[in-house]
C-alpha cells in the first residue's frame, strides 16, 4: 500500500472513531468491541455510557489504582501497557529491530540528543496493541527539554510486520528528551497505520525544538496518548540503567511496573 493510501486510511479510521455513539447503544457497542479486541472494560475510568465515541474509549483513562507505580526509587518504570518487542544494546550505532533487520539509532532520533554518546546504551521497544491502555506516562521524574516531530510513513508496527520490514526509523514519530537526576533519557513515540493522531500534553503537534522552560513531570505522570495501537521506544546512554531480567521478548508489561533499574 503506497503511503498516501495509508494516510487516507488512517484519516478514515480517525473519522469513524470520532462518530458519535447513541447513548443507549454505547454500553452494548463497547462490550462487543472489547470482546473482539481484548480490552479490559472493568479498568475503564468511566461508565460505558459516558464514552461518546469509540475514539474516546480508545483514549480512556483508567480507574484509580489500576496501575500502581513501583515504589523502588531506583526503578525505571514502563511508560505504557504493552508487550516487549525487544531489549537491545546499541552497537556500532545500530539498533536491532528484528533478526536480520537493524537501523541507525541516530536516524530514529532525528537529531535529538545528538551530543549524547549512545554506544553501549540500552534500547527497550514496547508495542501497544488495540486492546491496550493507550495513554503514555513518564518513566522517571524528569524535565522534558526537547521535542521533535518527524513526518514519516504510516506502516503497521505489529510484531509480525517488524520481522520482515524496516518500519520504526521511517514511520511518523515524536522524539522527546527527558532530563532526569540520573541523566538523559530519550523517548520515541512511533505512530502507525490507523494511528494518525499522537498527542503529547503541552507540546504543540508538529512543533520541534528546545522546550523553554522545560516541562516538569513526576514519575508516572501522564505524558500523552495514542489512538489505537503503536510503539514506544525508551533509550538510555551506556551505564545508566540495567534492564529487568523479566523483560523478555513478547512478555507483557504494565504502566508503572519496573522495566530497568538505575545504576549507581
């Protein structure tokens, strides 16, 4: 599918997702959707009849207490719900997307953190399916000091696609620099087919540059949201974090759970 068609499809899905649902039919419609997608209705922050569209349900907040934050101050927490696509060490400036497919980390980052030495750093790739909670949270207390929106393609980022096609460094994305007390983190929010809308709170869409003053965020604070599924990539320079041993390919993570620990 050529890219203009993908964009048209994504826009069309967005229009459908925004169509108002008749109030009386909302619970039944969303229960059918949940049974097909695997979404957990019991975690929804609102009664089903209060979601005016499928798009509102996709971007739903959760009930208070559904995602406890790991209390260990040395824990770097997952910014999203999803599955682990990969945990890689950056070697020779490259990240492995899948067996036999690798790409330059600098290409992915599009100029953000250019002065950082990322050789030997850690890259954790987390995939969000349509059934997952779609809000993105801050993995550590930090200042968001830079953002870059990169216009790109709209390929699917489903794991089955990533094994056969180079996608992550060419898809539309937003790259954020998060300055923490332990050092800088880079967060890449990758859009995908049917995910034309990516929102970063307090950052204007398609705006790129330094953020002055930087945006202060506590650990676990809401950072933004996707619509439908997509991918988040967390990158840390060498010597900053050690990935948690439970982070194996295809393992499930939940926002707030420890995915790595800060090194001394």
